[in-house]
């Protein structure tokens, strides 16, 4: 089994590989030293100074000026996990919870959080043994970090809350008894280090980006099938057209479409229509713009998953403990909203091609059925896709333009990045449905074109698809 040493950098390809291979993770020697150095520095600082340090010897949020007695430092952190585990709604999907664990370990590995090595090791034990805490979708404002979701993620460290283990849901207390583990006793700052952070938004964003990377390529491939299914022209994909408006995604999309349709007999035959509808002719411009959005969002999240996002931050070499705002999710919220808009758009244009394919134009029967009238064919497939497209337009309304006051006004401007993340997840699920509708329609249209054939690449795809969804 592969072993990944958590160190200075991680990327999406690595995360994809870790999840696919079910690889194990461990702290690198360098990361362990950094974590230990910050912890020792913090302990020494607390022993030598009575100056207020937010969340370590004070209360939280609007209780920031309440002093905490030395004997209650540990209880303060324990109570923080308990009080903040207040999520609601549906449970977060298992694959995203696993990414949350990974990204929390990654963020803590930089040695600016004041956490104990043993606490990070317990998070790693959870990850490596597929012990997945029960986390809920709702409860984070995406501001002081993802407080409620991360509280649910980390509550099992102290033997409380619930987890999934070997496919079964159980209490953390029962798990510890089964594994003969002891609950952790949190040290000063540890609860805050665990709860402050953007790992809920970041985990969703990571999963969404990995999905979007595949769906943009799939969307282009299905669009190529639709182009031949609707007997479209290839001139709009000519390199000369793209070179005079050289957006990166547009050029890549046009080249991909031409390569996918290489060898198509349908594509090169004489056309009766001088020009095609926008949803076909402007695929490079629309799909290409979506590619560019995915790439931009990926760059935002790549920075985030390689950052320290809790608070306060500890800098042993500079002899500084600084309370800042790295937990604020606004960069992620705006990027997630942008991604939702782009992916909703990919569904929008896909449904328009579905609509045209069933229109009874260009030698195809109405609703792509041999005897329209007695049979409705694919009429309602387009209705269904249209309904989902409309829902995605609603989900594409930005969450990041909203804010609401919390913690008695101390946390007075929030990102709503968690809401942006969970609704983008729904956009992705809907997009799969919309693309499936176009794929069914394009496959049906191409079959009506026989004996003329599309490209070898698409003929192979069509044959595989029709083993699952036969021609109607």
C-alpha cells in the first residue's frame, strides 16, 4: 500500500491518487519537527506570560475579553468542541469527510497552529483506518472557519460524537472501546486549531474540482456526438477562428472537438444548412469559457489547501502569536459561486442541444422515434433535463453576496462559503443528469444516421453506451 508523507505541498493529482489507491498518510520528519516546535514555544509562552492570547486564555468570539483560569485551559478547548458540534441537515458524503481529514492534517503540518503531534497523529489514524466522523452539511457561515462541521469532524478525537467504521455508524465511545484507544486530552489552543479552518469548504471544493475536470471533458465529448447527430459543420472549430480570439479554454475545446471527430464520415459530407445554431456553433466559446473557470477555481483552491487557516497563528522564529483572519472563506466562496455558474452553464447549453436533436429537423424524426405520434419518443427526456437545468440556475445564485451577523456582532461579516460549496455539489449532481440526457439523445440521433458513421472514437463510445442503453 502506498504511503504519502504529509509535508509542504499537496496538489489535486496527488489527492485523486490517494483516494483512488486508498493510500495511507504519515507526517514527514520535517512536518513533525515544525509541529513540535510550535507546541513547545506555545507552552513556554503561556508559562512565562499572563498576557491575554485569544482563545487560549480567553473566551471565544464576543467572549474574547473573558479571562480563563490556568486550570481550565484544557476544559476550555474540550468545551469548544462540544458546544460547536451543532450542525444540521444531511450528512456530508463519506468521500468529502475523508478529504476534510486529509486537508486538516495538511494545514496543521506547517507548524503554525500550536497543536500537539499526538493530536495530528490521531487524525491520521482516522484517515488511514477509514474512520469517518459524522459531519453535517449545515451550520457553517464560512467565516471563523467551518466551525460546526469541523467540530463534528474532531469531536471523536475526545471520544465523543459519532463515526462510520467498516460501514457501520457507531458512537466514538464504542469505537474507542473496540480499538482499545484512549480519548485525547486537549492542550491549550488545540480545540481552536482544530475548529478554525476552511477544511469543509476546501474539501468540497477539492471534490468539486476533481469532478469538474472530468465533466468538462465528458461534456465536450458528448457535444461532439451531438454535432454529428445534428449534421453540423466543422468550420467554427477551425484553428484560424480560435487564433484571432485566443482564449486558452476556447482553443483547447475546439482542438479537442476536431480531434474527437477525426475520421467522421458524417462530419465531412456536404451540408444543406449554411450555419448551425449557437448551441452547436459556439461550443468552443461557451465550453472553453467553462474550462477557463475550472482552471481559475483550481488555482484558488490549490493555494488554499496549501495554507494555514486557523487562528491565532504561531510564529516561533519571530516570537509572535498573531490573531488574524485566515479562516475567512471569502476567496473560496466567490470561487465556488463562479464554479456553480460555469457548471450550470454547461448544463444549460447541453439541454439546448438536446432540444434541437428532438426537433424533427435535418432528416431526423420528431422526438427521435420512428413513429412519432403513436410514440412520444424522447419528448419527456428533454422536459426532465429542462427541469433540472432550471433548478441549477437557481443554485447558481451566488451565496457570497450574502452575509449575516453572528457572535453578538464580533463576527459581523461572513462569507457563506459553506453554502456555496453545498449548492455547487448539487449543481454537479444535476449536471450529470443533464449530460446523460444529451448523451441518450445524441446516441439515438447517430443511430438514425446509419449506415453513415461518426468518428472511430465516437463509434466505440456509442457501441459501449448502447450495451447499457439500447437504441429505442
